[in-house]
C-alpha cells in the first residue's frame, strides 16, 4: 500500500489529470469563475476569487489534487482530488470536483471519475463520494456509475456555515457492474 501515488498523471481519451501546482491558480480560477458551476454547491460563492483561493490552497496543501486538462485544447477545465485517505481500512474519498460548463453533459465527468476510480481501486476496496445534499446533478452522476447512498451528515463549511452532505460509496464490483450495464 505504500506505493499508492496520490497524484499520478492519469490520461484518458478526452482529458488528462495532472498534479495541481501552485502556478495553476489563474488557469483553474478561469475555469471556476462561472457562478452557474457552483449554483447547487454548498459554497455557492466559490466563483469569487477570494473564496476560490481558499479552495485552491486546500487542494495544494492536500498533496492529492489534480487539474483537469482538455486533451484537444490544452485548457485547464476543472479539478478533483483524493482525500480522507485511510489505507489501513483500504478506503478513500474522491471529491472537491468541478468542471467548466463547456464540458458538462458529455462524457468528461464520467472519464474523470473513471480515471480516478481505476487508480484508487488498485489500492483500496471502497471509495467514498461526499456531495452537497441539494446537488442533484452530482448525486445522479454518482448513481449512474454505481454509487450507493449510505447516509447524510451535517457539517460546517469553510465559512463556518452549516451544510448537509450525502455520502455515497463505490466498490470495484459495484462500479464494474454499473459501467458494464449489469444490475446489482
């Protein structure tokens, strides 16, 4: 388990996930500065530069965040990260994910999750996804890839406000069944 690389380069057909670096701020902020991206998010003002800066800094500090690059244009179009990593229990979470609206509605989000899940399942048996309870778009996307609702929690966000998150989990078998079209 010690060989688990938190920020590998993950390359797909449409996107590449690269380790997030401090000098990626402007490019990532450009992708994140659209208020509609954050409309269903527990922190809906994340499009504001100072709010986004906290998000970005926490990604850098985590040592497990990625920037998402469109393979065709070379533009940074979003980010995601691994967190709550517990290799003893063989589980971790994937989240803090967003994509520019130009890449909504297609296969990019699914490819991003696929790349991260494939890498994670080399080292863990369960992946958690924590989603804002009102973020119906993300909840449906996770359910499409086999995510199973576990529970809801109440927590404080970075601004100290109460928010509700739902927790979904995936195992290799659940994920494989969903992507192959099998019914569990």
